[in-house]
């Protein structure tokens, strides 16, 4: 007798920047927008944690019930495609000589689309402008979460029907204006070979030679030094006659 195993819905474990960066940045956008509209006064699209008191709905992508849009406008986030930039060869940053572990790094480009949905175009456009200008103003705050170039290349689209965002939609009364917010984030990965033998120690041989004592030169009256070919100009040494390289010149120096 066997029982079918079912996967519980929802996120099984807490996920952060290192485990699921795309979900992490989606939460960053949602938290930023919810915190922004939470500061607005009542009657001006004020967001509240209590759904019955909120004047605007801020949620992630998915079919939005049509009756909820008719009651209040909404901002629906939708993540765009993410792509590696391939900045370096094999994205290699460093290699550990001790364990053979490699560290890879690269930049990933992504775009977050913020769909501002309302019953008429002027209302949707107003909400979209509020979203776009505040992303620009608080871009330094958003950069602290790990995003780069956030708020630099924002764009607002024209009025378009929301398509699959509102369901069901027997009549296309809702208007959607999208705000595109591109950003970059850095990806890091550590790879350690499973069969790498760790280095336990390194044997180093060093040899040092002391400089001769200046007083030793006084004891030597005659010494021979071999002087090889000196610098020449057109084959003639600067200080004497030409001497082939193969025949060194031996001179006696009196000290």
C-alpha cells in the first residue's frame, strides 16, 4: 500500500540573495512600493497592510480578480528576462592554490516591469509617474540591496490593455501603463574540486651570501678581473681598441 506524496504550496525555505536572487529583488521592489505608498495620506492611494483599508493593491504577477481592480487601482510587478553578461573568460575571479577552489563572478542584467492598472488612463498614468520618479529619487537606497544601475534607464510605456493581468475580463475597461526598470546585480559562485588534495605544507630552501668585508680589500694587493667587451661605437670600444666577445680581456687592477 503506497500513498502519493504531495509538495506543500509556497516557498519551503527562506530564500535570500545568494539562493534565489530573482525572487529576492522582486521582494525588494514590492517592499519599496508598499513602503512608498504607505507614507501617502488617506485619499491619495495610501497602501495599508490590511487589505480592507488599502486604497491601492501592490502585488506580484498573476491573474488579478477584476472586481478588486474595479474597486481600487493596482501595481503588479512582473520580472523580465535575466541574462549573464560574460564579462571575463570563464568568469574566473580567483583560484586558491591551497585547495584548488575557484571563484567565478559575473554581472546579470534584468528588467522589472511595474504594471500600473486603473479604470482610466489618467489615473494609471499618474500612478506610473509616481512610481517612476520615486525609483529615480531613491535609487541610492535601492543600490544598498545589491542592485546596480537602478533608476538610471527608466521608461514608461503607453496605455495598453493589461491582457492576462486581469481575469476574467469580458470588457476591456481597465488601462495598464507599464514602467520598465532595468538593473544589474553581481553573481558570485565558489567551486571546490571534490578530489583535490589539500596542501599540508611547503618546503622552501633559501641561501644567503654575506657581502665581503671592506677591510678584506686592503689585504689583497693584486687581483685579476675579467672584463668583457665594452660598449662600442661602430665596432670601436669607447675607451680602447675593439676586442671580440669570445676573447675576454684580462687586466690587473692595483688596489
